[in-house]
C-alpha cells in the first residue's frame, strides 16, 4: 500500500502511532480494517459497488450450476474446488462487510428521504 500525505498529516499519523504503542504496520492495518468509513460525495458514488456484488453473484451462480450439473449427470470434473469455494466465501464476506460499513457511513445521504415499503 502506498499513499501520499502532507507534512502535517504525516506528523499527526506519527503522533497517533506513538500514542497507540503499536508498530506502524499494525497501526495501519488496524486503522484500515477497523476505522469508520466516511463517505464523501453523491449517492452515485455508491452505485458502482453493485457491479462488484453482481460479479460475485455470477460466480456463485456458476458454482450452483456446477453442483446441479453434478447431481444430474454425476460429473465431478465440473465441480468447483474447495479452494475456489473458500476464495469466493472470503470475497463475499469481505465485500459485504465493506458495503455494510460504507452504507452506514453514507446514511446521511438518505437522511430525510422516505421510502415506501410493501
């Protein structure tokens, strides 16, 4: 990972790292994973996530087709491997966790709007 920061921002980061008592790498990892996500912009900035979720969904459908095909034809050659299933599960968990946190940080964009539910 790489990013640029101003001198003032770098000094603030260094002070926080010192105050935390953690090593830099641990501080950065924990900050990136556990810090609150702030959304800046319009609702439209969130919609590209739909493409990522859709891609994961299509992968899941392909795996489902392979399993259905296996049970119908007893052809184990088309089954996804354990590693493929684990990787998809990890990708789903990570993406859904990020989306939930992102939407939590973006809820102000919908403040005051009322949506009808059926």
